[in-house]
């Protein structure tokens, strides 16, 4: 998928365009994206960075980084992505100006979006306006109960299995592997410590079964209370992996929350519990249809 930041970077042609933020690229989003992909023209997605609410001064805990969102959009099979920088100046763009400057300019003939999609200054534009401007509008019905907000609420509660049903894939957390206290290695369970972007949603604290790099992983999210920690940490023990991950970007799937994090009476008790967590991770089932590592 070709990714550009301005209409001028795209070759002139007839396009079917999907519009939206698409944070998480959940099952509802994919219906919109597939409507554009299946229209028979060059398929493109018009999306925004950062999240519009963030640009307007509100904190949004994102389900995906920009990089991961684009990877998931590419997985749908779209040809192109136009990522528009959303800042205070862009927020002043009128709906008609948006349609001309960013849709008409790239040759959009078909426009797909979810029912209720709004755009332009003060969200004054809607799909009826686009239709009145001559675009072939494909309104995609909202999937009942599926939204980025609903998924965020489930992830924050640690209900990653229920969130996966709305995403159509496992919940993920992503970061760059950095150095930690090396306690896991001393206990026999070396972990990769993820440095997570500030705006990315971190699931409820606890111990999870999941996977990374094609192998199962036991993941700890929290403050490491056994050692009196206060700083948030995301640590993954990759069960059957031997290699140096420092400095690498790592995407970790969270399949199931196993338990709360807690302190123990002794280090021996902690090690015994980690061994049980590893055993539970080996027995865990990946959500949905994909092959299990």
C-alpha cells in the first residue's frame, strides 16, 4: 500500500475512497474499507494523524500506533493511503473545501464511510452533503455494539477476549524493547521490557497469556508490586525464543487475562506462580480463526 501525506503525491486516476480515523481497524471499520476495495476502482483510504480529538486538546488512548494502523489498513488490501495531518488549522476546513481539496483532487468518485460519519469544521459535513456534491456515496451500516470506544472500555477492564470479538483479531500492545531490572532473567524467565508510546492504551494491570514473534508469551502489565514498584511496566516472556530483542519494535498479542498482579510471601512463591502462568499460557487459545503459534 502506497502511503502519502498530500493529494499531489498520488497519480491522477479514478478512485474509490474510504474515509475515517480507523483506530484499531475493527470489524466495523473493515466493512467500510472493503466497500472501497470492492468498488472496482483504485482503492484508497483517507485518514488522519493525530486523532482529531487529540489535536483539539483532548486525550485519546489509542488502540493502535500510526504505524500499526497503516499496517492493518494495508492488510485489508487497499492500494493507497492518504494520511492528512490534523491540526488546529486543518480543523477549520469547511466540509465543501474538504470535499474539493482532498476528495475531488485525488479523483474520488466513490466514497465509502460508516453511517453517521461527519467531517469538516465543527463536524458540519455528512454523507448527504457528499452525495449532493456528486460523489457516489456508499453508506456502510454500523455494526451493532462495535466501536473504538467500546473496545477501549473492554481493554481497560482487562477483557481482552471480549475486545477481540469486536476487533476481529487479538488485542495488541506495541513498544520498543528497552532495558529493565533484569530480575526476570535472574528468576529464569527473561522478559522483554516494552517502551509504550504515551498515547497508546495500556490494558488493565495483570498477567496475560498471548504471543509475540510467532511464539507464545506470558505478559505482565503493571508496577511489579512484589518488588515495591511504582512505575508502569509492560514485560513479555517469550516462551520459546532465544535472541536479543533490545531496540526492536515488538507487537504483543494479548489472548486472555490470567490473574491480577500481586506481591508474594517469598521469591520462591513468586517463581512458582510464574511457572504456573507459563503453563497456563501454553494451554491458552488464540481468539478466532488464526493458527496458534
